[in-house]
């Protein structure tokens, strides 16, 4: 199922690789080089999934995740990092990240996590629709 995906990463090579790979799967992908750029876009339109680098200049991934949670509580966010610590992973999960994964040049290792996150989102929406239907009756 094609999805709307935002990717924020300050490493151009990885950012371009992610956008290219995800676009091949028919996803609508937008790229951002910083957390502030991503937040401005999220204020206008909430994507299905956000891939967020942990270490970026300016606002960190954790700070960006906190801001996303303040304004878009239902956003599905995956944190990507090359240098993450256990403490950062715990903090990300406390803030509601769907997953915290180590960056890799082998994007085939990232895709299963993305696919599971999109399946989770579809199920969550389905449950929400069922609950809404029951409330309407």
C-alpha cells in the first residue's frame, strides 16, 4: 500500500538513497535536511510515517520527536541513528517512537521495519474506524 513518508536526515547520501528506495515502492516521499524543516511540513500535512535521524544539526531527532508528539500525537515515527545509545533509544521509545534502528547502507534491512510500521498504522486506522462506527450507532 503506497504511503506518505517524510524522511529527515542530514547525510545527503543516505537521505537520497532512502528517498529513491521508498519511491520505487510507490510511496510518496519527501526529504528534509533538518528537524525544523520537517516540523514545518508536519504542521501542514501529517504523513503516514516519519523516518527521523537522531543526530542532526540544530534540533536533534529526540527534540524533533518531542515536538511532533506535542502537535501530532498519532504520527508513526522511526528513529534512525548511526551513533545511538541505549539511553537515547529508551528516551525515543518513551516519547512514542515506533522503533529505533541503526542506520545501514543496506536498505533491505530497513524496509521490513518500515513495512511493519505501515501495517501497524493500517491496523490502528482500522480499529479507529470500527470504534467510530460503533460510537455512531
